[in-house]
């Protein structure tokens, strides 16, 4: 018990063994915390998901290097993961909550025109849109595109025009 107390105590100078022990413990704890936070924390990469990743990394690193007390650091991380889980639950129950917290998609291009005011609102240049077009379609051609969106996660998505087939063949 004394050894555990020594390894996880709040010290300014840690030995290699103490830091390695803390790293191993934090790895296991981080795994459990990510399971609590849910799959969306690393899957969707929305702003709120990025927040959990950045904060967990920053806070848990303090536990490894001993710059903050171990148990309060782990507790703070647990609170963040629970908050992330609660926010995820609220997103699935209340669409308005999701729109307020994560934002909505912004139409950048439609009816053959770039929407300059929406591009400014989304802080997107025409070249950014064309990059998204090239990645999605492997082409620079915008003629077959119906709409282009800036999604709430920052990705650019492209909707092609649907060709309407003549269902009444002439004999």
C-alpha cells in the first residue's frame, strides 16, 4: 500500500518507475473513460468531440507527469467524459440542442452559383470548395453538382444532380 501511495502521490520529481507506473495506470483509466464517453468521441469529430479529445489528453498528461494530484485529475477526466455522454444523449433527444451546440450545415453552392455570403459565414474560400470537389469526385468539373455543403463538423459534402430517366420508352 505504501508503494502505491508513493507512486501516485503528488511529487515534483518523479522517478522513471513512478512515471511509467502512472502512464500504465492512465492508459487503463483512459480506456475506461473513452468507453464511458462513448464511440462518438472519436468517431464523429464534431467540435464537441474534439473538445473531449483535447481536454482528456491535456488533463490526463498531468496525472502521468505528476504536475497535478493523481486522483483529482482522474476525477476531472471522469466528469468530462460523463458530460460528453450527457451531451451526446441530449443531441439524440433534442434536435434544437444539437443545432445550438454543433451548428447546422451551410449551403455553399446551389443552382450553379457559389453563395458568397454563406462562404464568408463558414470562412470558406472557393479553392476550399474545389478541393472538396476534387476529393469527392476526382474531377474539377462542377457542372454535374447540385449542391455543396459545409457540414457542422467542418467537412465539405457534395451532392450530384440526379439524372431523370425517361420511364416512358417510345416504341
